[in-house]
């Protein structure tokens, strides 16, 4: 990679962002972390040399603030995303309006490349609002920055993931775990390190500009199989109980009232559609990456949930 003068990352303090910053720091580039909480981004500074990683306070709802964060950046990366809506943090505001604002201002600032993180399952006709907003965000990005590279990852796993850690924590005290819709929905989990690597490689890959890549791991699993694998790794035995769609939706209606809801009605809707890489889609292998197996990584961070011997 030819070291760019500056890379601005929006959402750099998140799960994928932390791994990406560590990977990009190795290139020697100056990395700006555009965030509403600059103090939170201070934890990323040790990943690079002195002065290499620079937190920048930014409100993504302000043109002036976003433009300042982008400045003269050669590359802009947008990792912003939410799994549920709360108050003004809606899918429309963050997945569509913010994505459009970043793309428009990146183009106006003369950025050479834009990377946009979407999600597998993004579709104009999806039944889930989340998936429709992700598609609308992609469309907005392409409108202002046609050569943007878009990534659509499946469930992303790794040390701080929101899937395996959540269910492993629940299995510590719950006598049973729910199989929403019978647990037949298919997923293709992708390692966070592979997502970071794919993003970094797209910056120098000659055919990445203007393309959309769907990121998944080497194997497809049902929701039931993922829970069974988690239980095997943590050495726990729990009943897996079928939770019909209607009952799951009813339960989610109450759970989504919590400050950080473990389940929402929209997430139940998302589970009705398989989350796997489409046949013929550009994937991580097109960037020279062999996806890491789930079974290789899970033991490295689920051990802490194992029942004490």
C-alpha cells in the first residue's frame, strides 16, 4: 500500500473499527478517528506511533463538522451503523442521511477513495427496516461517490462481538436458549480480522473501486448450529427451545423498550431471511483473502464463559 497522507474513519471506536485502525496503523498513514466522543478514541492511540492516530470530535449530523473531520484526507472510511433505533438515532438518520453526508463531503473534499460498510441482506425490498435502510445508504453513497467500495459482511465474530458473547453470557444463568423461528435461518459468520484485512486491501486493489463485496466465512450454519457450537465451546448444556415467529415478535415488543434491547421486532423480521453470501457475488477471495474458520477463533475468547471445573 502506498502510504496515504491521511485516512479519516467514521465509527473507528466500534468493534470493526478498532481492528481496522490496528491494521491500517501498520501502513504508516495518519489516521483521524472522527467521533462524537474524542476521549473514547484515546484508547486507539497506542495502536500507532506518537501522533499517528488522531481523535477528532465530530457530529455526523453537521456538514461543517463532517467536512472538518474529512479535511484533506486521501481516504474516507464509514463504519457507522446501529442495530436498533433509539430517540434520534434512527436507521434513516445514521444509515442513510449520515452515509450520504459523508459521501458527498468526501467527494467535495477531493478524497481519492471511499469505503462504506453496509450489511449482508441489504435490499430495497427487505421486510426488515434495518436492511432497507442499509440498501438506501448504499444507494445514497453511490449517488455522491460512484467509485466507493462497499462491504456487506454477515455476522461479524471476534473477541468483542455482539452475537457469541451475548448468548454465552445468557447461557451462564438461563436454563434454556430461544431458537427464534425454529433456528433454521442460515448465517455465514465472518471473522472481524478478515473484515479489517479486506477493507485495507481494497485501498490498493486495482478492481475494488465502485464494487460491492459480500463478506462471509468459509462455512454456512443455521442459527441452531451456531448456538450449539457456542455451548460446546463453553462446556455448557442448555435446552434449545423453539420460539415461533409470532411469540418472538410479541416478546420483542416488550424487550425493545429497554435502553439496550436484547431483541427488537425488526431484528425478528431480519431473522426470517438467510444471511449468506449470494452466488456469484464478489467476496473476500476476490481480494486474496482466505476466510478464517469460526472454530479456529471461538476458543480464543469464549473460554472465559466456561463453567468452572
